[in-house]
C-alpha cells in the first residue's frame, strides 16, 4: 500500500542520515501533499515511531 511505501522511504532516509526523527512529520506531510493523499492510517504512522523514537 502507498502508506507503507511512504513509511519505508522515511525509514530509509533516517537510516541513511538524510533526515532526523524531528523531520518525520514534515517529510511525511510533504510527501502526502505531493501525492495528493488525504491522511495516514494510524497503524502505519506508528510503524515508524516504534522503531526510531523509542530508546
């Protein structure tokens, strides 16, 4: 699904040090705007955070 692909792209960008955890919301919103998507499903958004925001 498209939301999973967006999360994967963001995850890759974090792992490659292209963005920081602080950039997740901005990058996600910009990608959604470019792709004309209206909203992320909560479960898909949490997928990123459980891997990167928890110590």
